[in-house]
C-alpha cells in the first residue's frame, strides 16, 4: 500500500506545482479550515472538510493511476464491440485508458480537479473511475 500512496503524493505535488490556480484553491481551503493555527493536530472532521484536496487527489489518480492494470477472469461470455470473449477468459483492464475516455472525461489530458466536485462527479459512470479496481476484488 505504501507505493500507491507515495505515487499519488508525488504526482499530486508535481501537478499542484504546475497549476498555481489549484495551489491557490488548496491554500484557501486549508486557511479556511485551519486558520493561522497550523500546529494543531488534524482531526477526522478536518479531513472530511478538505473537499477540494479530495478532488485534487482523485484527479491525480485519474491521470496517473497508482494501479495501472487490473486482471480479471470473465464469469460469463461477454460481448465487447462486436467481439465475444468466452467465459473463463483472462482479460486485462488498462486503467489509464479507461480514465482517459473522452466520453466520460472531456479534455481527458487536462488536469481538472473540478471534475470531482459533487455536482460533476455524479456524471461519472460507476466503473468509469476505478483507480484501485472495483467490485469484490477492490483494493481497499
């Protein structure tokens, strides 16, 4: 688990550095929550209030998924784009390509944390964003 966290933090810091507007929003959010008292312990309530930071981390994981490929075995015959894949076939899901589907994420190469604001994230299909997989084999 530590590699996925380290990768996410590394890419997030890189992207924040490239986008001063995002950096400013994050600063405003931390100022609002912590004020001038940056020495106090962070509470669970604080973490829940860091909503824009959550958007930044989700967008970072969309562009740079910490788990690039997921393997699955098909439980039933599955038709994809006119091709039938038989039951028990092994398949690989390339998360980076899934996360750059322009039908789900307009301008998919752009770093845009606002995609994950509540009013926007409701438009993302259930399995359209899966940085740690989905279903019973989901990495928690």
